């Protein structure tokens, strides 16, 4: 995922993407655990789905938009895949083992995995694809997904040859990966990205690979069909060569691009779509009706304070006061209650050891929960302390955000809330800018306070929490905290208990110190035909492998 996409995700994903919400020498073997339809159930052979934007590419190394990644998630399969509630399930790999130091992972691949042209999926396909993706000649924006693998970053910077990447095939069905530092969440990485490629097909199509449905081969539950490179309709077609094809119930998922909520809802009402996104007003009127579904996105929207350039925001009591002065429940009532109030920086889809991390933190961080709850009286106390510590009588700053209607409502709400809480001791100006301008200024650190969102590549707490370590690009305000950096670094261990404790500590520091003030986790309101079952959302998009539609 590119830097730009991560940062603009707060608005971009709301319009186009979806989400539901080992120690020492270890090994794992697991199987899928999805619910199945009762015996004798009759199924529909296809469903009609929508997306809000055109495809860019069907090449996993070059796709950088949510619509394309949605197709790739259903047409390619990595070593693992994500099932319900972000649980890791077997993909091409049937088992794995990790060395005691966490620096060597060995994956045993299934021998019945095939490409849609009948070629076997082998360890060499992973070696080829991974080397190709980190090679600077490919110009992939997803090289960060390989972080930790030996030489990956140096190769992407042109300092090493692609053949030196820490991955090798030992025979046709064993893949060995070498790391520079432990990456305990690596299985999750392979479930989202790091797909294999059939080198024969890539060489055959050359630069055209992935530019049309017909210019690619696939190893996932479905193949892509009918995308011409510019068409607004296409379909996912069941892959007869897929190793688990017997459990894929749908023959096809028919896609169309729908950019206007009113249009897609009308198509839903007339039976031409089986799912449709609702705008805020439609969501209010349809809430509680059959088919109404709220999908929580893997995003956190928050206030970021410029710690480096603005001395006043180095004061923790000021940051706490601002956070506690915002009534998040009222904010969500303004922009849509299908969003979820944030009590953690990590998004609600983040899982650790098969447990929802946000729920775990909330249970174990009761002392700090107050800083993300509305309490006007306490906010005023912290604000008074901050003014005294800063030796000033008034705080003034500009709040920057995007210029769409939703963000305009949010900045107006926050401006009003802070003025109500602190009166003439605070002055908040608002600057709503075009998205690209806001992103550019945010990346350059040219702001005082900015309202925006981030979406992680993977539903593991490390990926959110690492954003706020010293020197990281997504630590926009350049906040630094040695205890925080130490905790995040300590989480890169294969010891599950030590890792959980380190990640909890990091999240506790974030909420206590408020270098950012999490406000809400984005959601979407949809109408989804009630006869559609087992639809899994895995970060930003639906996974149709186990989906079935019961005949009415």
C-alpha cells in the first residue's frame, strides 16, 4: 500500500472499501473453520456486486488501489489467507515452522495447488514473485510489506541484487525465508500480500501482464474475466484448478462500478445489485431494516498534533484536555453512527493471538480510558494545568482537514466543542483543503493540528503502533518517547506473552500521552441481500471464497 493511500484512507476507503469488523521452535497446522449451509440447501450460482472505482491493475506487484486489491485478494492466494475475524487460515502453505531466534521461517506447500492454466504452484513461484516485487525496476509501492526479510530494503534501494533476497526454494514444495530481525506477525503479512506469480505467464505477457483479465493467470478461488483494462464491468469466475474448488459455492461474482450511492441503492431495490453502499441520509432511514449491515473499516481517524514545530503541543496536559473536550458520541451522531468511537489507536479489526486487540486493551487499560472519553470538567482542569505550565493565558491554533462535506462537519463540530469547553482561552481556526493539498502539507509537517486517518496494511497491532515510533514517516507530528519506542521494539519477539505485554504497554502510552487523539474508527452502511451468507471482510475488501447465496 502506498504512503498516499494510507494517509488519505480516511476518506478514500469510506467510499470504496470494506471491513467487518510462536515461541522458540514452533510449528502450525490449521484448517478452515467457516460455517456451512445446511445439507440440501439450494444455491444461487452468481451474485451482483459493486465497487466505487475503476481497476488499475491485476498485477499484485503494481496494484495500488483498493478496487484492484479487492480483485487480487480473490484471484490470487499467498501462503496463508485471512478468514473470519482476521483469523489466519491455510492458503498455499499447509504448515510452517520458525527457528528459535525467529530469523528463519520454513513453509511446506500443498502439492495440489495449481494456476488457472494448469501449471503447479511451486516454491519457485514465490521466489520469483518476491524478487520481482522488491526489484526497483518493478517500481512496486508495496516493498514495505517485505520489511524484515533479508536484503529486501537494500534491494529496493538498488544497493543489492534481487537474487540476494532472503528467500529460497528447497525443492518444489518447501519455501525458506531468512529475516534480518524477527517478524512475529509474518503469517498475517503473507495472508494479505506477498502473492506468488507464474513466471511463465509473466514472461509471456511481459509489460502487459495484469493490464487485462486475459493477460494474467490466477491461483485463487476465482479468476478475473471480462476486464479490458478500462471497462466498468467484469466478473470473478470460479477457478476450476483451485485446490479447494469443491468448497467454492459461487460460479461468479458480477462486478460493476457505481460511483453514486443513490444509483447503487436504486439498482439494489430493483434487484440488479445484491449489495449497495448507503450515504448518511439513506443509512439513517434504512437502519434496522432487513439487509442493513454496518461494516467497520480498518481505519482510525484522529487528531495529530505537531509536536516538533509547535512548543505548546509538547505539553501532554494540553493534548489530554483537547481530547477530553470532544464528545465523540455526539460527533458520530453528526457524521453517521455506523462509525465506532475510538478508545485505542489501533483499529477495531486488529487481532492478537485470535483476540480482538482493541477489546483487550480496553479491559487492561482502565486508568487511561478517561483520556478518550468526554468529560468537560476534567478537560477544563487539564487545560488549566497546561496554561500554567506553558505560562500563557490563551491557546490558538489552526485545525486542518479535507474539504469534503464530512470533514467540514467534523472540523466545525470540534471547533465548537473546544470553544464551548474553554471559552475565550482558546481560539481555533479551521482550514479545509483539497485532499492532495492536505496530504502534502501533512507529510511536510506544515500544520499545527490535523484531522485525518490511517489504515494499516495488516490487522496486527504492531503495524498501527509502529507508525508512532521516533523517525517514522507516519509520525507526522514527530512525537518522541523512549519508553514507547522501547515497547514497540520489544514486541518484535516470538514470545507471545512478552509480545502481548509490549504491545499493550505501547497502546497505553499512546492513550495516556495523547500524541494523537483517536476519535473514531470508520464504518460503512450497506444494504446486503439477506440470502448472501459467509461473506468475509479482511481489511479493506470482501473475500468470496466461502460465500454462498441461498435460493429464495
